[in-house]
C-alpha cells in the first residue's frame, strides 16, 4: 500500500474530525462550558462526523444502513481515535490553549497545529492498517 493512499485516508479522517471538533469547540465556548465538557463534545462530534463522511460515501455504493455502519466503524475507529488522542493531547499540552477563546490566535494555532501533528502520526498508522486489509482498506471495496 502506498503512502499516498494512506495520506488520502488520513485526510478523509482529518476532515471529519476537524468539522466535528471545531463545531464542538465553538458550541462549548458559546455556551460557556468548561474545558472538559467542551473537549468531550468536540471528541464525540469528531467521531460522529468522521463516521458520517464514510457512511455517506458507502451508502451511495448501495449498502444497507446496518452494513454501512459496520463498514464505517471498521474503517474509521482506529484512525479517528489516534487522530483525536494526538490532537487533543497537543491542545491540552499547549500552555493556555484550553483557556483561549475563539477570537485568539492561540486557540486556532494550537488546534491547527494539533491537526497537523495528528495527521503526521496517523498516516503511518493508516498505512500499516491498509496494508493488512484493515481500516480504510475495507471501504475501498465499495468505491
């Protein structure tokens, strides 16, 4: 399996994670939630959007809902989990990032930097999984 295929799978994962995570951070911040509930919401939404992006694609291929959900879970769970662990770990480690507001460069810098590092760490994980017929390899049969 090529690095290009792994990078594409990781970019797909990152897109769903980014949409969910940014939405969760915006909602949590707008509602003046604390750091922990905001981060939990962001992580939950990252999984929801990550799975949803895969579901839309494989449902178009004609899979029934139950099978599509199983394929999405098999394809994305490890990738999203690694992405979220790395990204949120970085945000938690950057001094002041958890307390930064949406209008501050520190918030966006930590978030985007976390995404970039998570992409670099998750890509080899996806390459390893795809090379063994796991992860996004299960989705390719339906494209």
